[in-house]
C-alpha cells in the first residue's frame, strides 16, 4: 500500500464499514473490501502506536522531566 495519511486511511475505513453494513455486495466483493478494511485498520493502529511513542518521548527525559528527543522507530 502506498504512503497514505492517517486521516485518509480512516476515512476509507469508514467508507468500507458503511458499504459492508448495507450488505449489497456479493460475497466475493464483500470479502475483498473486508480485507482492505483489515489492512487499513492495522495501518491506522500502527500509525497511532507510533504517534503515542513520539508523545511519550516528548513528555519525559531520563530524569522524568518534560523534554524533546528524536524518535527512532524499531526496525521491522
């Protein structure tokens, strides 16, 4: 999946939920769009986790004081 902004991913995920809730698609298309939704959900979750870690780093330094440090994401 190409780089996508969190807001765009969330908007598409909401669209997918609306489409699936209507129940108008045939099973095969429903499964395909459901898989897209799962991927987007995982992507959004990763983005939120990364943002949370950045906030934690911004909030505390080694002494427990508020400070700013560069965030180094774990290599996957």
